[in-house]
């Protein structure tokens, strides 16, 4: 995994929230049940993201959380940075205290290229992209398999 469990849960919750109509809120309990996330943990994560300005929160019987921006405007990097920070992506892959182009470890060049690709992916992948990919994957899984014969076919 390239980010924390908190970031993973947040991304799943944001994809869920991307489907909530504008002006509506989703309750933590509903999101947690649908996404199979511990609700007490999710509540803390979503509160933190609301304080960071990525979510709206509302109290009361019709309250809950909603996205502050359109799903296409929220990148995975926004979520990961808000929860985990980006320091781990700058660290040496070998664990050295000092690692840079002038004083490199044996993994420096390959990690630098990989880190760059990871950051690019996180920056250019939006919640809308993840939601669309998930919808497409579900559609593909629901399609009947072509060329399969019925198990009840008579001989």
C-alpha cells in the first residue's frame, strides 16, 4: 500500500460521497456500512478532513458529510496529503538519514523514479476518476460470461 489505512478509508468514503446529490449529506454510519469501514474510525477521519476544508459537515437528523468540491476537483493527493502528509515520499527507501543525488543510496535512482510516478498518479487521479473506474469494473463483473454453456444443458 502506498498510503495509510486512514487515507484508504477516506478515499473509499469520498468515492461514496461523490454519488451523494448536491446539497445532501451522507451519515457516517451509512458510509461505514456500505464501505465496510469501522464507523468510529471513519468518523474521526472525516472530521479531520472537514477541519482541513475538504468536506462539509452538518449536524442533525439530515446531517452528515458532503464533498466541499466537485469529485473531479479532488485529487487523491489532496486526501493523502491532508491525512498522511508527504514526508514519507521524500524519505530514503533504504532508511538513510541523508540521501540525495549527490549522496545517494543504492536504491536512490529507482526509488526517485518510482516516487515521481506515484506522486504523478496521486496528483492526476481524481475522486471522479476512481468512482468511474469502480463503476466500470462493477459493470464488467456483472456482464454474463460469453461462450459459457448452461450447466443444465441436456445431453
